[in-house]
C-alpha cells in the first residue's frame, strides 16, 4: 500500500467515467489532484465534490501548445495518470477518416504529448509515477474496431517501452488495460459487452494496481484471459474465431 497523503498527481481525462471515479478514490486517499480534460465546467463540479484538495487545469491533449501550457501550470508533480480518450465504433466497411484520425490523435498521440512533458522531468530527478491506460482490445486486432484498437495498442507499447527504459530507476511506470466500462462511450455500442463494469468498480481495480509495484493489470481478470490468450493463437485459428 502506497502512502498517498499529500502526494500531487495530475489526472488527465478526469471529467467523467473512469477518470471521475478514480479522482474520488485518489482524493479519499489524501492525494492532491490536478484535474484536466476539455470540459472545464465538469472539472469544476468534480473538484467541488471531492473530499480532498483539487485544482482544475483544462487542456486539450490533441493540441501540443495546450498540453505544454497545462504542464507549466501544473508544475512539479509526483505522478501523472493518463485517461483521456475518445471512441466511435466502426470498421473498414464504414470507415470514418475524421473520427479515426481523432481517435489516433487523442488516444495515442495525446498520451505521447503528456509523456513528453513529464518523463524528462521525472528522469532528471529520478522519481515519479506514470500510469497509462490501454485496453483489453489492444492485445490483438479486432473486427469493426481498427482505429480504436490500434490507438490503444500504441499506448500499451509506449508503456512497455517506457517500463523497459526505466524499470531500474526510481521512475515507476504502470499500464492498466480495462475491459468494457459503462460510460457514454460504451453506450455507443449496439452489441453485447461481457463483464461490463461500472466506473466505480473499474476505478477500484485501477487504484489497487497503482498501490502495487507491478507493471501491468488487465481486468476483468477472467475476461482478460480471452484477449491475452489470443496472442498465442496462430493466425489461421485466431481470425477464424474472432474475425
């Protein structure tokens, strides 16, 4: 169990869903939070609802200057949690270039912009905590989800590479890969979503992982076995089962 009291964490993607629920968990543990997302009104409402100290620094992760300005406003921090993401369900047969590019830019390049602001500072002082959010869908390509799954797979690879670089240092890197979480994003889906979780359940799993020294957690556990196990299937069998 980590000692969270008085620690200062930058929570990016905090305005709703998993981010909002995680903010409540962290604030209750005594963390001083800096809340970021695009919707400033929701951030202020969340800040007022939290039991602990919280500040609001709005940003748009798709805008490099916005991220840089926000990082300067945030100042020195103990950790950064990346949760910002967007999602639209479609595949190759009904491709939407604008939405696909937006998913790539916010889900992955947005994470890269954030990492670019915090990693050099953490490395220079040899301390810090970085938590990136992947997805069970990022383990292997899935039908009707090329843009989203590839954006999440990129985040997962980013986390893995950072961990490989930093695991012998005092900069802690972690990756969290959730399954379906009931939010306005998953409300867009018109298919069955096994093991779907409420944001509060997912936030509990997320925060429990942050309290460990382990690199990666994928949940719900049983559901994650399907995706993790699929990596070991030969192509001919995998695509026969999943495509």
